[in-house]
C-alpha cells in the first residue's frame, strides 16, 4: 500500500490562504462596524432640525421649530423603502397613543411631494410629514446616519438632547421603551 504525502509547500500555501481569508473577514467586519454603526449626532443636528421649514406634501410650510421643548420622534423615510412602509402604521398608532403626552412625531420624506402624496392616498399617516427630497439624507447624516440608509429614527428629548437613534425598521415596543410614560 502506497501512502501519498502532501508536499510541505502545498500545505504552507493552504495555511497562508486560510490566514489571508481570516484576516480579510475580520477587516470586513471591522470596516462594516465603522461604516454602518451610527455616528454620534453632531452638536448642531437638533438645532438644524428646529431651524428647518419644510413643505408638507401639499406644499404648506411646516415650522419644525414648533417642536422645540417636546419629545420628538423624527422618522426619515421614503415611499420606495419597504421597511419604511412597514413601520408607518405602527408609527401612526404610536402617534395616537402618545399625542396627550407632549410627544410629537414627524416624518421627513426623502422623495418628491408628488410621490409622497400618492403614498399617503394609499397608506394614511396621522402625524405630520415633511418633504425634504434627497437633502433630507444630509439632515439624517447630521444625526449620525453615516450610511444614509432608510428608515432612520431619532428621538429627541425636550432639552434638545438625542435620546435614541436607530437605522432600520423601528418597532412600537422599541419606541415605547424610550418615550415618556406619563
């Protein structure tokens, strides 16, 4: 019976490729963490939001400064974003649930007024929607959304500090945990 012996050069190459693969995976995971993890909100993010005047889908100006001094749930979304559409009914229900607790909701639409109007004819939304177009992406980046992904939700305390940020679909339970109880 003859036994085949793998030459040492082949084994060392195999170990080299395994080491390269492990290093590449670790580097990819680390890079993904830094790219997709929310960055801290910049110091001016809340003030920039409160100084904004954006149109609603009908063209009426919304003065976001009127939200100052309240707990504010800001949801950056778009009609073409599946997870955004999925969370809208829950956000509408929460808006109704918290409307007597000094909690305000506002949706910042990253699309055109026409597309947002068409969307709201199909999916009713009880809280105010603002049309920011693609400039809204920059506003969300100010709140730490470095990837510019949607949906992106921020909760602002009455003192203007950012209490909560989430990239991706938010649930009613997650928001109830950070919103005022009384």
